[in-house]
C-alpha cells in the first residue's frame, strides 16, 4: 500500500518542500491530497538526504501543512493511442474538446529516451509547406528541427497554422500527422487555434496541446514533452511522418526562469537558468529519422525574440542546437507583406540534402542561389539610394533594385490560404528572374536557363 506523508515544511511559489521519509527518484510523479478532498499532481524536482522539493502542476493555492503527499513510484507518463488524432488536449494531456479521455494503447514516459546518434539516419526527404520563402530558399527536410525566430506582434501564429494545414510530402502516400503544442497563449489565441483547426479540417490529422497563459507555469514545462511523446509514438509505433509545431518557446523559457527563481538557483544570462541550453537540447534533439523505422519526427519551434534581439539567450542557444532558422521580419510586416519572412538571415542547413532532381527539381539549388544573391544586392542598393538617389545608379543596379521589389511583392507575398506547390514556387521565381537580363543570371547554369527561362520556353 502506498504511504501518505504529512511532512510539508515550506510552500514557496509553485514549490512544496517536505522532509524526506523514503527514497524517491528525480522526476517522480507525486499526488498531493488536500484536506477538502481534492488532489493536485506534482513532480519531484530535487531530492537530497533530508529534503524533497516538489513542483506542483496546478499551483500551490489552497495547500497547507495538513496536505498529504503520496509518491507514485513512476515518472509522468502520457496515455497514447492512434485515436489521439483529432483531439484537443490541455498542456497536461487532459481533454479540452468535450470528448472522452483517451483509451490508451500504451503509457509512455514524457521525458523520452535519447536518440542514439549512430541509429540516426541523415534527413533527406523534402517536406512541402506551401510557403515559397521556406520551400524555395530555406527548404524543410523530414527529420529536421527548424525554428521560426519572430517578434512580439508579428504573425508567427498564422504562419504556424498555415504550415500545419498545408505541410505534406509530395507524391507520398504515407500517413502524415501534425502535433501542435501551444504554451502560455491567451484564451483568445486558443479559440483562434481551435476554430482554425476545426474549420479547415486540419484537426483530423492533428493532435493539439493547449497550455493557456493562466495555467500554472509548471505545466508549461511538461507541455512540449507531452507533444513530443505523442509525436514519437505516432512516428515509431504507427509509422507516421509527424510535424511537431511548438509555440512559443520563449514562454517555455520564462517558465524555466520562474522555476529557477523559486528554487533560488544561481541565475545565468539575463536571469535564465544556466542549464537552459541542455534543457532546450532535450526538446530539440527529439526530432529525427531512425534507421530501420518508417516514421519520422520533424520540428518547427516558434520563438519570439524579446526586443527583436537575435542575440538574446533564447534564440542564441536555439541557433546552436537546431539546423538553421526562419526569421520573421518586422520591416516586411510593416510593408503589409505576408508571410513577412526575411530570407537573408534565414537558413536551412539541411536544404541541400532534400532538394534536386528526383526530390524537388534539378534547377532548385541554382534558382535559390540566384534569388538570394539578387535580393541581397538589391537590399544593399536600397541603402545606397537613400544617400545618392535612384538616378545616380547604373542601369544594371536599377534592374537589381527593381528585382528586390519584385522578389518581395511576388515571391515572398502570398495569401494566408495560398498553398503553392514546389513547381509553382519555382515558376514564380523564374518569372521574376526573367525581369532582369540573362547576363546577370551568373549563378544559374545555361542548361537550366534554356530549359526553364520563360523567354526560352516560349520559343
């Protein structure tokens, strides 16, 4: 029979400290029984010879020294089943959609097991998001972890939903699912997400975890782990290709900082815990493809950079762990361009593995390089125009300047429901490239110009 201990000596924020009365494990699940008959769940955060620290998921309101503490003898486990698809759950895995509890096929530890580097298969399969700035110039590959760096007030949630609706592997008949986890969002945002998923039919192939801003910060720490556990189960037990979207990692890191302050830890950069790099890596590194397994887990994590500062600890540490980043631009957003993705600081380190003949198209790499080079030069020329005026530019430079405007207006800009195939994305790119002289297309081989350039195709 499980023992109940009434040895609470201190309650501090979301933490409960009690005198140790039996050996307990780190991360062990705890049930706290209140005098009024209700109960709360918690997790062992720290254990020593004398004191056990427990973080309480539902908050410590109403707790006192009379509460009884029961150690469950196991870590937090998520009940998983294929029937999770189509469900909206809370950040701790409870149903929010009015449906019944999930009948589990298995119960899995939310902390997951580390993926053996030797058993990882290099990602190489193209995932089409329907967004030209991602598919064309910063291609997402199955098994990749690619964060979106955004800022407060920018439409990163709309971009996330559009990716959730549109993501697919072209020409593949394999099962594709989306696991969407939102952390620290407002009730209004939660309603927006739920309505969009239900209205567009994307919910049928999705599992949604919602942790609201008024939910305890402690729950925010387990929400992404719940989502990744569900994704791994669907990928490796049901051979599905799963895209995990986590928003907003900044809220997750704020919860880490809050917990660190409650534990009176020595803070690191800007008050965040010194172990934040390791903690983020434990989330990001759960993406990948395993040799011999059909399924895969691909990650899009969204983080808002405080003060649009890309050197802030959260984007800075994320950049070290992940395979590139997609950067959302405030400047493009002010111009009314959606999605306001700036391709210049954006990068997909695995892009070359997932594009080319047989995957996307033979001219993809060359077109991407040419578009990037032309846009970068056009952006530089805008700075020069501000000083000397447009009339002082050579004819060549004026054409490059016009190219930068066309790039933003026709390649970057697209509708919120516009799902472009990779062929459509490359066609738009060639239409824009045809506006500048062929002599300036220095990064594209002549065989591709003869094959795809509109002026040659019409002949």
